[in-house]
């Protein structure tokens, strides 16, 4: 009988041991499976990414085909102005030269080059070039340098403006001086532009009887003025009524376009052509796409007796004039951009080339009727932009702005933009472009699984800290709960709000024929961005809560440092209030200042929010390398996060050296701590300090494979940060183990298993859990991120530590 009883007790005791083993095996199995799944997903994504990058040619393959700074656009090389040819390998410039002790750098064909010698300090034109020299093509096709034209250093544009108003002579000298003074476009001011426009307008005035050479030089000046930056043009002062310099210049240019006797004048930014015919006819004026953006003689063609426009792949624009009378002259002007046409309705914000074409007939025939057909083939990158809308307009000299009266769109069967107008003047197609953003795909499996596990783990950890505070006989650790709360909110916002809802909108196909051909409304600007205030708000919230999370990691590091390293100095009073103001308030100030400064600097820009966030995702805008120093991304995120991480890493190293791997004089323990438990302690602190975020800096390495590896490592460790906190700070606690043991026992009873001896089970469970969880044998009472040990006989705290039991 005694044997039977002893056997029975041993069987029950063994069953109790099995329950404890089952619990440990279950926890280890679940954690192992989760870790294996996340690691497997990360390795799989890395392998797929590396294979994809290996098999897919890079985008630089086509760009390297173009030489000497050429860019690959629309299936061809677009060359800089100094090179021509299929691959931009044919020189199109005059080499550096010296003449009359004046030195000239390389000059592109069709342009004037300024001398490197400039006017002295005692002259009106201090800093301006002394002379210019033209690089042109002879009638035999040879590139030649023309003679040097010297200027007068005591004449500036203001004095020339006064001279031309008061004098009728010396127009050729005035034209040359104006050309020299406008040759260096980087030095042009708004006042210089206005003065030069007035001078050139008077030279084109037929009542002045200027020579052909003076007018030809004036066309070069117009071309140079069109090279001045748009920002400078926007600052030119408005002239009163009839004295508008640009209006006068445009009108005089139209008159000049009728006086060339079937000849043309072509400069890099403007081309003028006259066509005369004796019978009723049609005239087709065409501009072909060249190897660069500049106009050249071969890119301008004229055809007569053509019934309809006939654009091809090389056509950039065409204008067809259908006259009803004979013995008529037609004048054409094409401007490279619309800088002379200062519209109050249409405000260009980018560098898109909005070419203007003027078609004018001899208006002496009062009963003449002329219809105009216009074809535009805008030059832009279809991989980056698509046309959002366009309008067929003309320049109304009375309104001094664009107008649509008498013009309408005409549907075509190809990608060209067609317009029809019942009068002649300066025409344009005002286009607004929509940028093709490369919206990223939805979060992949790795990110979704990692974030889901983190959200679940953080939520359980917060609930566990609050619910078990009475059982643990301590107050809720405010720093730890605040850290978990901010991290939980950030993860929720990241999963549900990082994507821009604009990606779900049905994007317009880049087919101009699908646009509404009935509406001929003038756009207000040349770029269109679909505003999404929700995405901006989401970016602000993500910015704030991620800064809050990092701030609380820094506070956690500071708290642990004071409690462990400086144990003899108690924490100050009202410490919780103080750290709460820092943890939740400082990030709010940083975010508010960032948004406020960006808005105040760009309040007139309807797209100001894109200075703060990206369009592709609802996160901070990442600047180009040249704008990094002044970017809000650097000052409002990278800099504070870097400071916090450096602080955390320093404290982490100090704790490792002085506490974990070396006994502290204020802490005594009756048992040695194993290396495994010390490693677990290090991991526990590293997770709370956010040490794994240093992988983000390793992603900046300029190597695609290495960057990809660190990117997935970063994703793996940081999306599962909440899960790591749950495992290290909740699953490993004794209370959680006890509750889990009770649940397992209830499950075992429901399946018909015998009830184990509660006293033996409780005893063995406590002993085993105690031995497993003693990573910090004497630190648990100091730092409430780890649960305090129940067995207090084995650990003795200093009196100063006991003075702060609830922080």
C-alpha cells in the first residue's frame, strides 16, 4: 500500500512537472515560431530584391548612351547647347580665343560670348564685360568666330534708354551697347530688363529707321533677355498704361516680322520669319525639334499651299494661316518662353517651356479674313509628367493678359494639341502638368506581420502593466507605459495612414484626345497637385509620435542611469511631471514650429504642404543632397533623433560596463548571474533604448546590395520592436507565468487530465521561473521596466534606492 501511495504521489508530482514543462515549451515554441517566420520573411525579401536588382538593368544604361551632359528623353538624346548629334558628340561651339588682349571662353554657336575682362571700378558698368564676340555658322556650314565688339564702360542701360528717347541717330551703336550689357544674364536685374526692353522696342520701331544690322543685334538682345531667370522677370516693376515696355516690344516685334522680305532671323531663344505671296494661299510655319532646346536655322521651315497641318514625330509646333486675299505678307515669331507675357491669370511655377508663336498678316486690307490652325507638341518627360489640362489662348493687348475669345480646341487623332482661332496675334497653348508620382506598393507581408505583432504585444503590455499593478504592489511605471503608448499609436498610424489615398484615385491616361475638348479654360499654373489635407495631418501625427517615442527612449535611458549609476543621489521631486512635459511637450513644440515656419515661408504657394511632406507617402519630405542643410527633415527629425540615439548608446555602454558585467558596490547578490541572463538583460535595455535604429544610418551606404540588406534588417528589428518588448517585459514576468500556468491547468482539466498537486506545482513553478527570470538580480527594484522579484531575501537594495520605489 505504501508503495502504491508513493507511486501515486510520484505520478502526480511528475504530471505537475509536465505542466510546468508544457508551459515553458509552449512559450518557447510560440516565440521561436514567430521569430522564425519574421526572419524567414526578411531573408526571402532580401533574396528576391537582390535577384531583381541583378537581373534588371539600371536606369543609367540609357543615360550613359548620351555623351557630354546629354539626357535621354523620349527615345533620343537632348544635348546641351554646346553639342549636337545623335549621342551629343559633335562640337557646336567656338573654342576659347584671344583678340586685342581680350580673352573669351568657349562660345556656343548662335550666341555672343562675353570677355573675361570687365569694366573697372571707376566706371558706370563696373563688373560688366568690356566686349562680346559672336560664334556663328558661315554659309558653307563652318563654325566661325566673328569680330570683337567693344562696349563703352561709361554707358549703362539707363543712359542708353535716355539716349534712344531723345536721339534718332546712333541706333546701331546703341543696339550693340545694349547687347553687350545684357550678355551676362546672371547680372541682370529687374530694372535692367525693363530698360533693355524699352531700348530694343525703340530700335524695332519703324519710325526710327534703324538699320538691318541694328535690328539683327536687337533680336540677339531679345534672345538674351529670354534667358534671364523667371524669378528676376517676376520682380520687374509694372509700368503705367501705354508705357509698358514689354507690350511695346511685342508689338514692335510683330511689325518687324513683316519686314524681312522672305528671310528669317534665328537666335537661340527667338526666331522671326517673313513670307510674301501674290495669290490667295495658305502658309504653314513649322518648328522642328532639335538636338537641344535652342532654335537653329534648320529647325524653322515654311511651306505654302498646304491644306492642313501635317505634324510628324519631329514637329514641336506648327501654325497654318489661311488668307482670303492675295498680295499679302505674313510674319511669324516664335518665342522660347512666355517671360515677356506677364500674365496675372497664369503663373508658371516650374521650368516647363511654354512656347509662344505669333502669326500676323499685313493688316492694310481691312476686309481681310484669316483663320489660324495651330498644332503644339509640348516637350516634357512623359515618364515623370502628364498633361492635366490645356487652353488655346492669345495675348489680348487691351487686357494685357491671355484670352480665349475666338479660339477653341480641336480634337485630333494623335498626341498633338490642336487649336483653331479666327484672328491673328500671339498664340499659345497654356498647359498644366500633373506629376506622375511613383506611389509605393502597399505594406508587404514582412511589414504587416511585424507591425501586427508589435501592436498586439504593446497593447497587451500596457494592459498588463495597468491591471497587475495591485498584484505587483507597485504603481504603474509611467515612463514605460508612456513609451509603449506612443509606440503603439505610431504603429497604428503607420499601418493605417502612411499610404497616400491619392494613389487610389483613377489616374488620367496621358491621351490628350480624352481631355474635355469643349472647355477652353485658362489654367492658373503650369503644375497641378491634387491636395490631400488628410495626408498632411497624418504626416504631422507620424512625425509627432515618432519624436515622442524617441524622447521617451531618451528619458528611459536617463532614468535608468540615475537609478543604477548615481544611486546615492535621489531623483528630484515632481520628476514624473517634469519628464511628462518633456516626453509629450517638446516633440509638439518641434512639430508645430516646423509646420508653422514652412507655411509662413510658402503661404502663397497652394502646394506648400509638399515642402513638409512627400506626395508618395504621408511622411516628411526627403530633400535633395544640395538642399539637405536647409531642409526641415534634417532639423526637425534627423538631428534630434541622432542626439537621442547617441545619448542612449553612451548610457547603454556605461550600464553594460559598470552594472551588467561588473558588480555595483551598492548592489549585492547571493547568486552569480549567468552569461545568458546578462545577454538577455542587454537585449532588454537595447530594445527600450531603440538601439536598433542605428541601422537606418547604415542604409545610407552607397551600395545597392548592402543598402538593401540593412533596409530589411531595419524593417525586421524595428517593426517587431513592440513584440520584443512584450516578450522581454511581459512574458518573462512571474505574474504572467502564473496566470498562463492557471490557464494551462484549466485547459488540461477540460481535456480530462488529472489535477496536479497545487502545492508542488506552485512550488516548482516559482522556483523555475525565478531561476529563469533573474537577469537583473538586484536591478528590478531600481528600474520598473522589469518586474520586481518576489523573493526579496536574496537581493538587498541601498537606502537611497528604496527612497524612490514608485518611479
